[in-house]
């Protein structure tokens, strides 16, 4: 007689915020799946809905509150977690019916709240989970979080109050996770943290046994070992400390993608000082020239804040001139926005909103022109491209080494009949615009 299995509860997930929050969501779902829970793609079928919130900016908080409200309206059984969980009283005042509120990276508390809200029927047949864990990204790329929290106290940021001081993971644990991801089909590892350059500081860069040798808890050592796994390795949130120079040769050797995501935030000394940015005295332009001498193809992306309190027209022009010399490959810009609890809110010299808008438009125009010129220079070159989407009819979209998913540009392919998601193929670049490249697989050429 066939055994009739009990139906496990279903969990829905709404994940907001940065890639670090996305990794938190993946870990929570992986643990719940290993406990036997099923995942629901919509509100209707879910027995409980998790909302992983973002609390970095006031606008992000409003988005999080709106997501909680939608989940309450559509389902009614909601557990809130993530950065905004630090403001539980705000959430409960707006939504008194939420079942539980937990803070960021509180995996056990979230899972415990789910167990209480939707108990799992006892069964030895329901504890199933893929070896690589559950993912919210496509199969071919994965975010690899190497630490939590941050030791800096930048004036505009409240991350330390949300996620605490730096807590680095052991390097052997990171490498084991990376191995499992690659074995499960990951072709690109995106290394993330709040400050990747500071990885291992709290561990005093101690070494752990790995593959018959040892590996230190240090960005350079970790990048080298990750590069041996056979996947693309992309470094995000890298502060330009002096030891970053030792990663550039790994890029020149092909172990790590020649790509650095460095959150410069500004260039004018007065603004950097007011921001309390680390490493603001570094001769960054000289360092960039040195990096390009070692690895000419290195792509550097960054983000900048315009309209920070006290930013003068001279400061902003300094930033534009700096960008003209730095020639960064990818740039994002943000208008300064006060965040509750941030020290910057109390600084003098508030910049009017219309001035912020005008400066935002100018910096975007400047950086778009730089991007267009840099992309035009790639016409005629052959670049490896990782395929994100293939329509099966010859059209495909992917990314080069210079493009991180969802934040940078894309490479649009024609005549890519055999391309599949996750393939890494050589592509002849035929055209470019301000943001994207266009090309054809080399194998398709006559």
C-alpha cells in the first residue's frame, strides 16, 4: 500500500535591498527547505510570507513598509526580517498583525518564527534540499558573502547600527560553500560584504587548514583560492586600502576577473572628510594608474553621492574633474538622502533639492560620455561573455568581465543559436552605445 505523505507548509518570500540581504534570504530558504517546507511563488498558496526588508535609506524603508502592507493584504500571515527589523516598534505600530519581527542575519530566529507560525508535520520524507542550497539568483551565478557588519562610521551610513561591527567568516567555510556552488552549476562567484578589503581583520588574518595547506583570512589569499575553482570571481565593495594592490596581479594572471567595485562616494577632500570616509587620504588616481599598468583591462565601477551637506559648487566641480581623469568604467550616482540615525543629518550646509537634481544630471551626463567612449574602444575586440538569457532563436544577452549582473551593462548577441544560459563564449564586439555592447559569437563567423 502506498504511503501518503503529509503536505508540508508553503513559505513565500519577498526579498528587498542589496545582494547581502539576498544572501540572507537564500540562507533562510535553504534552512526552511531542509526542514521540509515548500516554497510558494505567490501569496495565495503560502501558509506564511517572509518579508526581508531594507532599512538603509528612508525611501527603502517606505518600500519595505509597502511590501509588508501588500503581504498583509494579500496573505495576512507575515513575518518580517532584515535591516528594518531593528525598528520593530515602527513595523508593529503600522502593522500590528505581523506574526514576528527579527533583525538582519538572525537566521535561527526567522526559522523559529516560521516553525511556530506554520508547524511542519512530522515526516522523514520531507527533509530535502539541493547540495548547493536554494538560490534566488539564476543557476549560473551566485553571491558569496564573506563577512557581516562594518567597522567604519561613515556619516551618511547606519549599517553598523543595523548589522553591527565586522564579523568575518572563516576562509575554509567560505571556500567549502564556493566549491558546492560551483559543483551545482555556478559559473560566476560574486564576492560581497560591507567592506571586502577589511575581510579577516577581526580574525587577525589567522590561517586555517585547506587542501593540505593553509589559507589566511585575508582578501588576497581568499581571492587566490577562489580563483582556482574554475569560475569567474568578481570582487564587490572593495575599499582602496594599500593591500588591494596585491590583488591586481591575480587579475593579470586570470585568476580573478579584472573588475573592482570601489565605493568612492566622492573625491573632494572637504566632502570626504565630512563623510568620515576611510582611506580618504590615499592618492587614488596614482593607484588607479598603477593598477592599469599591471592589468590594462581592469574595469573599475563606483558610486558617488551628490548634494552631501556642505558640498559646494567647487567641491562638485572637483568631483567632475576627478572623474575626467580617473576614467572609471561604470559609475552610479545618488542624490544625498537623510537617513534616520545618520550623523550626516546634523551637518550644516544643507543642499537644496533643485541643486541636487542639477548636479545629479551633470554627473550622469559626464559619466555617460566616459562610458560611451570606453565601450566604443572595445569595438573589434573579442571578449568572453557569460550568457544570462537566450531566446533559442539566435538572440541572447550576457555580460563581459566588466559587467556585474543588474548594476552594469550588457552584451547583446545576434546569431547565437547554440547559446545557453550559463555558457561562457567568445564574442566579437560589433557596436556599442552609452551602456551596452553588441556582438556575435566568434563560432558563428564565416
